[in-house]
C-alpha cells in the first residue's frame, strides 16, 4: 500500500479509453457539471489531468461559465514553475463541485506581484491566492549552533509571508499559506532538527509559526509539509526536475498535490462532506451477522482482523466527535443488525451514535436518499463506505453526488484510505461543529414529535423555541464566515465572504448585520441564520440571507424578517430590496421573498438573463407575522 496516496487509491480507476470519453464530451453542446464531475472523479495521472484540462479551459470562457459548478478564481504565487499545477487544478476541482480559473504569477515574481496594484494577480479579483514558497525562496539556512542568527532567519521568513498576505488580503482575497516542505538531505542525520541553523530546524520553526499565525482573519493554512512527510519527503522532491525546470515537487505527486489544494478550496466554498453512511457486514465487522450469528462475526482485540474493524469503528467515533454525522445503510433484517450494537461486548459503536439507522432489503441508493432526506442534507454532503464493489458501483451510478471511496481488500487499510481521501477536511473547527451530531439527533426527535402531532402550529408551540438576535462580533466571526461559505440550499445569493471580510462588515456603519441563534426543548441549535443588509439612501438591500436547513419549516424566516424590519424602521428606512440569484442548489428559496410579502420587480433591468429575480418591500406595508417564538435581542 506504499502508493496509496500518490495513486489516489480511494478513487476508481479511469476507463482505458479515457481520452475518447473526453472527446465525446467535447463534441456535445452545452457541457454541464455532471459530465465534468464524472470525468474528474477518477484517479487521474498527470497525462489524463492534462487531457481533461484541455477540455475544461475553453468552457471557462463561456458567458454563463459552467452551470452547476461554483466559480472560483485562484492565484498561484511560487518561486517554482506552476503551469503544470494550474492544468492539474483545472481538471481536479470539478471533483469538488467547482470550476476553477487559475491566475499564475510570472516565474519567481511573488514580491513584485504583491507590490504592484496593477500586477496580474492584484488586478484579477481573486477569491484566494496560494502562497507556495519553498525553503530556497525563504533562504532557510544559517550559521550552525547560533540560536540568535537562526531566530533572525525565521522571523525574516515569516515576515516575508506576512508581507505577501498583506498585499492580497486588502480586497477580501483569502490567502492560502502553504507550509514549507523540508529537503530530504541532512547534514547531522538525526541531530538536524535539534541544531540551530540547519535547514531542517529552520523549516520546523517556520512551519510551527505558520500554523499558529495564519489561521483566520483572511488566511488559511495548506499543510503540504505534513502531506510530504506522510508521503515521504524524498518522494516529494525530484532534484533533477528542479534543476531542469524548477518544478517544486516530483511530477508523480502532482495529482495528489492538486487534490489537496482543490479540497481546501472546496472547503472554502462549503463543499466538505458532513455525513458518513456505513455498511455493516465486512465493513464494521468481519463476517455476515445474518449468517454467522452474533458470536460468529469478527470484532475485538486479540485477532488481527478483529482489531482492524475496531480501528474502523474507533475512527468513525472520532469523526463523530468532530461533528461528522454517522448513519447505517445495510442489507439486513433490522432486529438482527441492531443486535450487534446492543449485545456484542466488543462493539465500540452503539445505536445512539447513529443519526439514522437503515437496515432493510431495499437497494442502497434508495436508502441513502432516504437518509439524506431524514437528515435534511444534500447528497453531496454524504460519504458512503461499503466493502462490496457492486454496491459501490450502484451508488456511484445512481447517486453521482455521493462520495464512494474504493476500499482495499484488507480491512487494516480502511481507515488510512478514507482518511487519505480528505472528505471531511475543513478550514475551521468550532464548538458548533463538535455538537453537530447532537443537533441532528435532536432533530430526529423533533421529527418524531412533528409526525405525531399532525398540527404544525401545535408542534411549533410545543417546541417552546427561543430565538436570539445579535450583530456580528469578534466571538461569532469565525462561525459567521463558516456559515456564509458552506450554506448552499437556503441561501438567497450565495455570495461568499472570508473571515477578514466579515470583520470589515462589522466595522462598516452603513451595513446592518444579524446573527440568529435558536434553542428549544430538545437543546440549542446554535447559530442558524446570517443576514447582511447594505444601506443605500432610504433603502436597505439584502446582500446575504442564509439559514441552516436543519431548522426549516419552523417559521424562522418570519422572525428574521420581523427583526430586519424593526431595525430598518429605527434607521428611517423606507424600502427593503432583495434578490434571488439561482445557483443550481438553492431552488428551494426561489419564492422566499414572495412568501414573505415582497413584490416582484419586473421592469427595466430588474429581470436578469441568468434567472435572477428582484424584490421590494415597502416597510409601511410590511406584514404582521405571528411567531411561535420567545425573542431575545442582544
């Protein structure tokens, strides 16, 4: 399994006639996201990535881009050659639901690009810029054993990175700071990391400060140094390719490098997965419980196979601890499947760890759709793990949005494979992330209450809800930015703002901001809605209005509108304006403004060719909305 990482072994192998598939797609009119995502979903080497990039590049210039794929503009700053990486990124990002436009700085011109406002990168209106310098650019070497000299080199290196970030973050661009991959060569052997002034020691210290400093406030960290250590630093570097073409990494690892950049960019756009749906037999334990019985399945200490499955269960539990939802989809009799979790003494996972438990004889694709519906998640939020290749193929065919990793035959490698795929990579971790599994299990209890009630108003009243409104502040900033960048369904405009941009909105007197929290008899739902309004004369334009889908059908939007109206009247505002901008994923809110009493504007330029609709509400005519809430305003 030494090539597990570089070969992207969690992805299915491409068809032998992959080039023909690319040509077939290129010959069609109006290529869409589905075709490109399908082609990008294979484990592609550098040649196939180049073939796919040639297909994608001309499509990016279309007036409407690539409908179904979110657009993202990324700048690349490096002291090495990055043209090959740009192609790989074009072909990789559809795997994460994105159409990426890459702007490459001239060779070894990082500081010039940051200094000049008219440079290619500064003038490109980037969503993010990747600062990918290596130890050569930062001159990480010093006199051996001189602590003061080594510290000066480290401070200078970090200052250079800080300078580059300052040059690009002024316009809201997110800076992705890459950690430094050390060279594979040493001077003192095992002592290198301990002797001040060696490149190894200096790289260690610079990376420690990068990880500590460049998180939040408009910056995120891409930990390529950790990836290179996992892969093998000697495998990451190719001295010959550096000498010939200044390639910062070996060509063989470019697909992996591109995948890690793409998954981080996807996380910036809220594309990380949220739920892990697990098969049972030969996935969480060895054997088939329906045939082998409770005491015939293999799980537990003292057996190498049983311990491998314990590791898999332990990994699932740790994912749950960080907020990933767990669910079961198994072809089994329900009582038999549940008996393993209730009665087997070596089982780490228990029934209460699963938000949804589906054990029946329906096909897996139908069950996964039911699980997504029960959790109020999109299919694109789900990872499905099953040892059976036929089941994996079925789900990939029927539900292409669902991530389905290829699993090795030996269960000892299950955890390593799923981890390497990076489905749940994130750029921020909050208390609310940690509580997500509890939120969704509470939602399941709410659903039971709603189903039993038969009367929506009576159900909402029985929840005894409390809604809390407050402006954006420093404590909420990271969570606000996270919601803005990951909410796709209940999101009127899908505009994205970095944490730094959120801070700027807080300080802008002409911008009204609102964070909304909701609790009920089952617990605290945390922050569930964000609103941004921009003042223009006697009107407010609703720039952003989004909400977590886990609180749908609870009249939260009524309460939010009432709070917007209350604050607008206090500022002598006469009109509210709002827009619905279709993104391909937010159709559920196409009538949001109509349902709240807004008037659709259909004259002049207020109706756009991309399907955008514009709405207006005169505050004098704002509806009086009855609410099943206790309202608390901070």
